C-alpha cells in the first residue's frame, strides 16, 4: 500500500497525527488525554458491537513529576485507584508488544481496527456467529518516551481476528 492508496481525508488526518505525536520525547498531558479519548471512542465504534474491548491506560509517573515538559496536568498526585492509571494485571492480560511508537499505533488503530469495525464480513461473522466476548486489546501509553505497550486478553488474539477478517475482505 502506498500513500496515494489512502483516501485524501485519511492522509490529512495521518499528517495531523504525525505532527501531534512526538517521537522519543515527553508526551504532554493534553495530548495523552486527547489520544485516550479518541482511541476509546474508536474502540467503542469498531469493537464493542462484537463484544471485544479496546482498553487505554497511561503510566502516571511522568505526570506526577511536575516536569514542565509534560505541560499542565490537573493532578500532581494521581489517584492510582482509577483504572486509567493502573497497569494491566498480568493474570488477565499478556504483553504483546513493548515500546511501540505512538504514531505506528495510531495508524494501526485507525487503518486496521477502525476499518475492520465497518467491514460487512466482520459484521456478519461476529454479530451473532462468532462473538468476540472476552477478547481485548490494551494499550498503555508511556509518556516519558511517547511509546505504548500493547496487551491482549482472551483465549484468541483479537489482532489475528482483525487481520484475518481484513484479508478475507480484500479477497
């Protein structure tokens, strides 16, 4: 796939994302908040109808530091009892990828997960026949380096299901 294969509006959105997301440098709180809100909505639209979940979390330590590189934050002491700030429990979630670039994650979520949720084959297969209940894709943002770790839960891999369905759609 080349850049010209991507629709113009999506190319523009990806260009904005590339400008928005720093590489290997601190991710300001305002940008992290925007990513969490945006990606949570994408997960609701693309996955929830099939029973799967996209769960977003953030490593809170950089935002507790008070370092001006992270911009103003509403909290200098994070309430760690809120799920957003807790790590993924290893008994339920398994780490799949460590330290993924946020732009690469954004492109994957938008192009693969977002597209998958709109395909007729996925809708036919997973609305009633093959529910994805219990499957999850977790993303924990690491603001210190603008990366994320990817986690999976469930007996099957949600990522493999998405890839398989997209390949079937292209055939």
